[in-house]
C-alpha cells in the first residue's frame, strides 16, 4: 500500500470516530437524568405525607366551627326587630284615639277616665238644651280658667310662705304634645273622605232606586223617623245616644250569652217575615239561609 492510501485510511478512521461520538451523546443524555429521578428518595416521602395528613385530620375537627355560623344566623333576624319596634312606637301615638281607645272608654276599662268623659259630655249636651252654643262655650271656658287660676295662685302662696321655688304645677300638661302633624292630618282626612264617599254613593243608590228592596227599606226607615221626630228633637236623641253608648256595652259584656240567644231568635223571626214580604214583591228573590 502506498503512503497516500494509509493516510486516507487514517483520515477515515478519525472521521469514523468523530461520527460515533455524537451518536453516543444522545444515548448518554437520557441515561443521566434517569438515575437522578430514580435515585430520589420516594419511599420516605410517600410514607411521611400520609402520616402527617392523618395526624392533621385526627387533630382537626371534621365539621367547621359552629360559632361563626350561629353568629351569622342570629344577626339575620336581629336586624328587622328594631325596625318593627320603632315602627310600632311611631304608630302608637297615631292610634291613641282610635277605635280601640273608644272601645276601652265605652267599656269602662279605666273608670276615672270614662266617668270624666261621660260626665263632661252629658253636661255639655244638657247645657245646650237650655242655653245657646256661644253661651255654653263661654261658661265652660270661664269655669276652666277659674279652676286653673285659683290652683296656680294657691301654689304661689305656698311658695312664698315656705320660701321655696317650685315649677309650674301644670308643667306636665304643658309638656304634652297637642299639635297635629301632616301625617296625622292626612291619615284622618283620608278616613273621613272614604266614609263620606261611601255615604254619598249609598244615598245616591237608595234615592235613585238602584235596588228596589233596599230603597223600600230606606223609605220605611224614613217613615219611622218622622214619628220619632214628633216626640224628640235631635239634641234629645243625641243625649239618649250618649247614655246608651256608655251604659249598654258593660251590660252586654256581662250578659252576653242570653242576649245573643234572644237576638238570634228575633233575627230568625225577622228573616222569615222579610222573606215572606220579598217573595210577594215582583223581581225580588227570597234569601236562602
């Protein structure tokens, strides 16, 4: 062999070694990270993690703390309570002279208050029978001023004799709120307007004979009032109405059961007579009980 051939072989041999080296590098590169991953201590990690989690689970309660939940539940209904109480406190002055107060007055729940109201009302009505309205108002105002001025002077004399200073004896009455707010005026005005409109509509229906039976009943009632008007005037009827309003409710409350029984018997008899009369009127149908 010539020297040229030997050099060519050496060059090929060197090139062959260089070609094999890059082929070995990709084989060695994936092998180097495998022992790093495999050699990592998996067993102690796997054993420690479940043990620590079990301890934590055993130490911690399974259910959450109920205290914050209770506080939230209790806070929810507590919010509307003050609103309801305040609203009741705001509404109660408006209802001071409502139907409930009149009912307590007529049933003599407080004997002193009912007695004073009944006596003053009866005195005013009896005075109107003998004197004019102007005279009655004047005499009542003068009587009230006489009492208040005399009592005020009596207190002043006691203060000068004792050498002490005392407040006005009517200070508690002076501190009372006697003015009417706009809400109260609107409220009572709406109630009065509703009753007035209802009265006007009923009167129109009765006079213009919207219902024949109702109009006939109204005519009979007016006919009976003519006889009552011959015997009594309006003021006398008003006095009798006041006496009945303050006398009959306590009697009914005491003897409610026998009064209801007799009333039911009378109502049944009246219903029978009314049905008989209604059956004879053309176009009217008897009521079914």
